C-alpha cells in the first residue's frame, strides 16, 4: 500500500493543533502524518499523544514522529547525552501516539573520521534500540538520509547502520539525497540505485520524505516546492509500483499538504495509465 501525507500541521488548517491537523488530513483524503517535535511550539503532551492515537486509528491515518533536530550521537559526552534524551522523549511520545517510526538525524562528522562516526552512531543507536525494547516501545528508530556533506547520513551510511542495528529502518529523504549527490536523482536509473542499495534490508514499509531543495556543491540550503525541483518524482512512484513496495510518502515541501495531494494525483494517474490495482 502507498500512503500520502505531510510533516507538521496542514498550512490550510485553521486550527493549529495536531488534533485539528488529523481531522483536516482525513478531510483532505490523505492518510499519513509526521508529527514534528523540532521546535518548542510543536511539543505534544502525553495526554495529547494518547488522543492522537485514538483519532489516527479511527481515521486510518498512519503516524510517524520526527525527533528534534541537532542530535549528534557521535559528539562529546554532553552532546550525546542531550541527543539521547531528545530521542528517548520523542520515542515515548511516538509510542503513545501509536507511531510506526521516530525519525532522527544521527550525527555530524566534525573532526572525526567517517569510520569513527559510524562506530559511535551504531553503538548509540543500538543502545537506544535496546532501551526502547526494554520499555516495551515497539516504535522503530528511523535513520534519515541527510543533505549536507558535513553530516553523517549518506544513503550508504544509513543502510550500513540499519544492517548493523536490527529493528532500525532507513528514512529516505529524496530531497536530501538529491542535494547531497548534487542533482543526480533526476533520472529513473539513478533513483533505482537508491532502492537497490536498500534491497537487502527487506524493508516492510518505506518511509520517504519528498521536497524540492536548493543546493550547491552537494549541500542542501533550503526546501522548495516540488514543482520547482529537478528531482524526478514520477520515477520514484514508478519504481514503488514496479517493485510492489509498501511506502508512506511524506511531503516536507514548503507547500506541505498541497504537494502531498499533487504527488497523490501523479500516483493515481500512473495507476490508470498502467491499469494497475492499488495494492
């Protein structure tokens, strides 16, 4: 099954709580949402999280959570502990919401070698995974691909972490990967390579972020609407269909729900064109 949604509260929603956002999402005909715990005003209480779980189940809206930015599981002791607390708190709220994934940005290289950062990220991610399990938290830790050369999170690195740490999943941010590759994801064959790299993980559900990006020299600077992007959106959808993959596509574009609906329309057109059943 393919689901479509967005990150945060819909721009056109008059109410500015996630409860309002869920109701509005249902009315839009979308069926996924990623709760953003990235800013102070986006904090969700435990009581609110439990309400969101009930609503999402009633509306058949799939939930995911994005942990706060500026996590660094490869930093010094203080920053690692601070980052762990962010992931643990986000994971607790994700469990109360019934979210499938808590998404994290794993680390920065700083002055460390890539090998050392990998070792530290794997160690901390495994420890967090074990802590989740000990507390009965079934939420998967999602390792997101990143869009800057200074950040740990190439597709190869993310896949390697997921191979080394069971019960973690890659979060494929195509806008980030497109920027990091300096615009190479503008053709179906280069996008196919992304799915080839993840094939050995046997992922039951792909969590995919979509947005345009302004980039230079392999570095993302900011998100743009999908229609202004040279990222090949249609090819991503075609490959999901051809490989019969289950996926949830989250719009992180500045247009949020508008671009989520636009992607859904493209997908529906592909289904009709290929006379394929919605799986």
